[in-house]
C-alpha cells in the first residue's frame, strides 16, 4: 500500500490530507473523506463523522502512524466501505512531503559514496565508518514534497542532490536489536538530501556535523510504500537530471542493513512513529562524485523501484543575506605564539 | 516571569501542566486552572471553561509560545484574576523539562571549552570555529527536567555534564540579522548537555557530528526566565557536583552573541516557538576539562544567576545492549593496497 500527503484549500487556509495512492488505477483516495462517508453510512451525524474521521486520519502521517497497528486496520475499513467514493485522479494533487517526520536522521551507509565524497571534499576518510553507522539530523522545518521547488540558499554557489532511501518508522522503540528494529519499519519513501557542497567540508571539519550544508531542503516523496511490498535490501535507485541518467545504485550495497541502522539509532535514544532514517547516498548518487553541478531550473528526478519517482526543480539563488563576521581568537594559538 | 512544566496524575495517566513560578512567594501557579476559574467567573460553563483554558495553556510550552505575543497577555489576565486561587507550594511539583523543545540545537560558543575539549579528546582544533558558529542537534526524545535521574547508557564508561545556557525561541523566524534574531528570544533556561566522552571523539572524527555521545539525556530546567529579567551577556554560570563547585563561568565570554547564534541558525532554515539553542559549554564547564569523571549516584547542580538551580542525579549504568558488528571495507584502502 502507498500513502501520501496532499494539500487542499479550506476556509481557514490550506490543510494537509492523508491519501492512499492507487498507482494501478491512477487514483488517490482521501482517507478522511472515505472514513466520514463510512461513518455516516452507519448512522453517524455529519458533524461527528467528520470529527472522528479527521482524528483517525489527520493530515499528519506521523500522527496517524502513532496509532500503531490499528492504523492499517482503520485504513482497510475506510477503503473497503467508501474508497471509490473518496477518490480523485492521481495527476491532480498538490503533494506535500510524504511524511511530516518529527525527526529525520541521515546515515551514510553506502561505502562507495563515503569514499567518493571524502575524496572530492578533501576530507580524511576514517575506518570508524565500518565500526558504527554515523548519522546527522537535518531540520524538520525544511521538508518538501514531490513537485516542490528547491530553495537555493544565498550562502552557497554549489547546490547538489543526493539519491537516498528514507526508511519510515511506524512505532515507538528504544534499545532494540536489529531483528526487533526491523519490525519498527513501516515503509520506504524516496529522500533527496539536497546539499550545499561549498560549505559542507568547512562545516564537517568542525566536528559537530553538517548544518547549513543540509538544513535548507529535504525532499520526501512522492509517497511511502509499505514494507510488505518491497525487498528493502534489493531496491534499484536511479537519479536523472533534466531527463538524463546521472546515478544508479542498489540498496544491496549498503554497509549496514536497515535493521542495523534502526537498532543503532535506538541505543540510548528513542524512535517515534513518522521518524525518517536516510540510508545515505547511493554509489555515485550525487553530482559531486561525478564532478558535475546543478543549476537553477534543473529538474532532478529520483526513482526507486517499487516506490516511484520524486521530482523537484531547482529554484533561483536567493538574494544575499546575513553572514557571520569573523571573530578574533583570544586563547587559541596564543600560547604557541 | 518564570515558566515551568510539571506533571500531575489524571484519570487517563499523567498530564503535563504549564505553571508560572513565583520564587519570591515560593509558589507555583497552574495556568490552566487560573484561566478556568477566571472564565467561570465570567459566566462560562465549567466544561467550556476547561476546554478553552487547556487550549490557551496546554502542557506544552512550545505550543503555548506558538500563540505569539498574545501568550503573555493571556498569562497576565489569568494571573491577575485568579493566580492566587490556582497556586501551590514551590517545593511540591514533579518537574518536567522546562521546554518540550521541538528541536534542540547546541552551539559551541565558549572558546575556552572549545580549546579544552579538543585537547582532552585528541581532536584537532580548527580556525573555522571563529568564522561560523558550528552546532549539532540532539534528540528531542531525551529531554529531562529538574530532579530527574540521568540515564547512563550501556555503551559508555565515561559520563559527563556540560554547563550551558538554553536560549528559548518564542516566535517563528528565518533569514534574520542578529538584531531581528535577538527579538525572537523568549527566555533562558539551564541546559545540562550530558555527554558520553569515550564515544564522542570517535563519533566526531566521522564528520557527521555527535549522536550516541549526546542523544541519551538533555536536562532543561528548572524553569524558563523571560528575557526582560536578564542581561543575557552577563549571566554567571556555576556547576557543583555533590555540593562542591567544579565549574564557574559567565556568558560574557561567548564568541558569538545570542543574536548572532539565532541569526546564523535562521539562514536557509526556520526557527519555531519552543526551539532551544544551547550556548555551548562554559569555560571548564565539564568534568572532562578538569580531568575528572562522574559516578553513578553523583548529584550535579547547574546554577545560572537569574534563572535558578537545575539538579539531577546520575543513574546506574544500564545493562549491556546491542552493539554494531564491525564491517569489512570492500573499496576503501583496496586501491592503495
């Protein structure tokens, strides 16, 4: 099954809607509408049916997944009863990020990309990458969906894409082993971890991880395919820029299994429904590794077999903004001078 | 004014409550109760008064701050009308993290700590720290409050404290200059960034920033003092372990002003009400820099003038858990061999 989030206008502004995507029938089903119709068919008042339907199927996939295993049962009931009556054409929606992830942790689980970006950015590769799966957290304020324009921040001249899988967590969990961890996975979405390359190496040399080089845009979409429909260790991944294939890889070459990634993250920490875990970039899954660059207006498509195609267009560079002034060290270097 | 969050039992489990702390009168005022009484005094039904009061003053400070400038006006109305009737002794509450921060970004804005921890951890210090304020994001699942026990994760033998300020954001903002950024600050809380030192250097060498070394516990409390009551550039900071003073510093020695930190974070990214920005650790504000260690049962107190004292006790080391197996590189090093 495939879940997505769309945007609809309402009397108090746009609202997010949770939909099921039927790629065979080229339809999307609005779950709250199907559930409202189902409840009304069982004698509920319109007002109460709307209230309950919007609680069961809010615009937040994270909130809906928080219902646990009950969620898919509720989806089944709504679709069976009134799915057809609540459906619309697949090419219509204004897509939001497929998951409103409370937290997006991004790993780096493809060795070829690890080696490649370290070389290109002039960073020293470290054997520790084979002893623990390093990851950083991006800003959950900057999630965008299929079709959205990618904002080009004022502080970078080198915008890049990254071809990644997004593993979507379906339940709360902590201190898990890989087997238990794998059972937390609800589905897979496509993740384009847009990056500002000229600021990434200076940031990473400071040891606290990437921030400005990553936090401006993370595309998730077009939808989330549930884990039962996929072999997560054999997903083909392709990136195209303006229709030309630039990158191709497979999840089979990951250093760490999805279960190992989730298990590692869960140690001492807690995972929640809707959290997304990025796989890291597929081999040669970025322009950086190919010695190429993106330009404003470029169309970037990421395709993953069994999931779909996530398409975004790179926006114009934003006008100059504030930059931090250089500070004078008061201690560092003084003792040695 | 001082705001905190406490825990009260209810018919459906514990609930979080938003309170105002009166340190002169040694009282805490439950805001939802004061507002409910005020509304009932104006002819509201009990049910409707409760509904509106809990919407105006939910247990989430982040949600309440999301109301913007209206929030403090509503607090004033509730306190003026029925503050006394909704108050209880200050020594009673079960404290939660003072802010349920959607995102906690932690900077490293004290030069002496930067130099000190690089030396102690055997990491190379970089001049880039004087060109941009580096920061990482911790796990918002692991916030704890005043009085809470600090969980000691199974994977570390070296638990440490960090004496920090937590700047609490009161409004949404992006792409700000330092002056506009400073106006986003609602208040200051005390932040103990508990750290696992033996895993921190190996993690930081991987370039993606600290995760397991930080994500297991972040204490915020005991409350948030509003910015109008403080001179944020002259806050005295003290750490005591089992009653003995270990660390002392002042916000006056920060490399970056709070306004510069907020402005930098806002570039290309978005700040939200309730987000917390850590100052970084005060000079010699950790056991690491003193060549000391914490033990289970140690009581750690952080004091900041004008805010209060945040006290936590270090818990016992947790039983062994899963650790990632070492992987064999397939590419890295092969070409050179």
